[in-house]
C-alpha cells in the first residue's frame, strides 16, 4: 500500500490547496514527513492525514492559525477548553443571526402594511385588523405634532444598541383620544418603537416595555403634514365618537417613510389608529 504522497497528491486527496500546504510548512504548522534532498520535493505520510483533518476542522470553525498551532501542540484538555469557549462564541453569533432574522421578518410585515396603506384612499376613515405589537416606549413631555420627537427616538435606539439589538426605524407616538382644540393642544405621552422581544437589560425610569393589543382598529391615513394634521384627527375623532369608545381610549400615530435618503425631501405616510375591538 502506498504510504507517501507528493504535495500535489496530498492537495487533491485532502481537498486543500497546494498554497495552503506550503504556507502551513512555512509557519511550522504542518510540515511534510520527508523532503527529498536532491530535488526538494515534499512528501507526506499517510498517517499525517488524520492530523491534517484536525487542522482543517479547527480552521472550519474559524480558529486563527496561531491558535491552531498552540492547540495541536497541547493535549485534549486544551482542545476541550478551546472548544467550550468557541461554542459560547458560536452560540452568541447564532442568537444574533436569529434576532436579525426576526427583525427582518418584522420589518417586512411593517412594509407590507405600508404598501397596503398606499392603496388606501388617503383622508378617509377605515377599519383594519392589526396584530399584537411588543413595544419599547419612552415617556415624553409637551411634544406635539408640530415638534420633532427625534431625540426621544434616538434615546430608544441607544437603549436597544446597549441591549445588543437595533431599532428597526419604525417609530410611533401615543396620546389620549380627546376633543382637542388644535394640533398644538395634542401632547404625546410616549414615543415608541416596535421590538421583536423585550430587552434583557434593566429598563430606566423613562423607558418601559409594553404591548399594543391585537384587534380591529379605526384608522385614517394621510401624507404627513403638521398643517393639516388636526383636520385628519378631527375626522377620526368624529368617527370614533359614533362608536362610543371608552374614555381612556388611546391614539397610536405611526409615520412611515416613503424614501430613505436624507438628501431627499421628507415624505412620510402617517396612520392614526384607535382600538375599537380586541
């Protein structure tokens, strides 16, 4: 049975490039068993296949070559400790990928709803069913539709980043359903963003978690305009009063961008939502 193999044969049999084998030899990670002194051809022994597989395995799980060199020069205890630590690293990466997938799914659902809104007749009251929405919200004071709630939005974004997540750029505002005299009289109680799961770090005195319940909502959609906001709110309020909603009813305001480039003119579609049946 053949026991020695040229570098070309070693490369082909073990599915590894000749360049990699030469580099491993150069850094003393994996050296040929025999080098012909006359022509300097490298030859590997069949027993080295097993040890090359160990290196390939460690490389597959993204182990740096310097660390591979240290591991193969140690014993099983070192290998076990390394794999234990590497498993924790991989588990964290998997968790992050799963959260990313959940964020993508949530964002796709929001965009699907936004595309449906674009088909709605703007300025007309309608009903639609909305699923339950886990949220993170920050209390705010004396912010009206004429103001910019961006600092509160940034506060939520910074909190989520600290928790190892990201904000999905889907923000909303909450305020009580009342017969306001004007837009300037509307004061938001909170600014919120949708989340996949609640953060695992302690919340602050201003930031809290919550759920916007699933159910049938009375809604009106319009192109965002602080100038015309009150007119659309009044139409929704009139429709809501006909339904005799409870006195503690809330309005959920959601504004969604129609473009994503800060150099372009702002263009948002806004929907006001009032829960009428859950």
